[in-house]
């Protein structure tokens, strides 16, 4: 080999809660382009992971539909897709490792308990729906039944700092802004944070490219990577398609499935959201042009 290929593995990780819509296609295209643009255009690997742990939200046949839609847009993974529903034993193993290292502990608090404790501490009025866990069960359950396992943030843990390739320098004090977060509920699936960290490592993911709505999860995932002794990938959080109400476009606020009979039109809309030009001609030509444009914007050779 005459050039030094740098390892690159990226992924697109959809939840099969229905067909791809305009917003999810942006995330798919962004991660695909970044992988293809790598190594001066020589390319890296691009994988697909189906995040189907929350079975109540997944629809039957949803994964097959998403994979078909990607193929219709010529976004074809460099390997068979991974299904999170088939990887429960790996999440359990990671949870046990954390518990053995005293980095995970059982919690017996209901949402009401957490609200009451926060009020008692004078922290009752929180803007976010997600309550900061006040640490009630850090010293034990005191006879209560466990309802969840939580990650133990070290008391001297500094704020997490990372550099996002699109958003720039980022900082989150997870202890103050989130608190010890849930890794698994007794009656529910493993938490997104734990599954993503375990799977990114198992799939050898070096570069995460995903929508900006997920940027807030990054600090928690970095803490988990550190606690499990895993490397931290490079992150790029891409722009979102916004609904008319300014919120992220989702099935809840009217996103419609992409039209499989007009893949180029759908790809053009996604490309425009990413700041890439509209292309005509074949899908292959358009994708090749966007790979070049992507290299100019996001500098993936670095
Ligand atoms: Zn608790």
C-alpha cells in the first residue's frame, strides 16, 4: 500500500419504529458520506446497527423495511446488520463488570421518590423532564426493592470535555446535569447509553456520526467507555431536519416515510440539510459529488 490507511469504521443505528423518514435519512446519509470520504476519499467501513431493544416501540418488519429503503438509496452497509435484540448477553456482561467495579448499583426509587428527594434538597423545580438523580440509593437500598441499576459517577469526576467535529468544544458536568443515570430498569430493556457503548466497541466503531439530538448523550457514553476501559470514538453531530414547530422532525410531529419511488429527490433533501448541493443524474453520481463536497465541509481526512 502506498498510502497509510487510517482505520475508520462508522455506523448508522436506526430504531425500527417505522420506515425511514426525512430526518433519519439525513443521519444515514451523513454517516455514509463520512465513511466514504475518509482517507482522502479511499473510504472506511460503514455498518448498520438496528436498535431494537425497546420492543414496545418497534414495529414488525421495521428493520427489513429500513434496510430496503437504505438499499433503494444506494446506502449499502459493508457487512451484515447487527441487531441489538440479539446482544442482550453482552450488555448483561458489561453491567456485571460495572457492578463488580462498584460503578453500578441498584436503585429503588420511583419517579415520585426522586421528585420528593429533589424537593427536600430544594432542587424541586427542574426545567427538564429528565430528573437529575439525587443519589438516594448510593449507600444502599435500605430494604427497598431494586427497580433499576444506575451508573455511579465518581464524586471527584470532572466535567466531560470533548471536541465535536461539527459543534466544536463541548462540555457537560454529568453529575450536576444528569446524576447517576439508569443502565437498566428491572422491568425494561437495557438503557440506550450502555447498549450503544458496548456495541460501538464490538463493531470497532472509530467515528460516530449521528443527529444533533443525540449530542447530549455523548458525555454519559464517554463516562461509560472510561469505566469499561474502552476507547472513545470521534464524534460528529449533524444538523437535523426540523418540523414546522421547530422541534426535531419525528414520527410524533408529522414526519412521513421517505418515498421509495423518488430516492434521488429524498437524498437531495437530506443532502441540502447537510449543506450539500442539489444533484441531478444518477444516484451514484450524486453520492460521488456529495462525498467530494463532504470532504470540503467536514474535513474527514483529519
Ligand atoms: Zn434510588
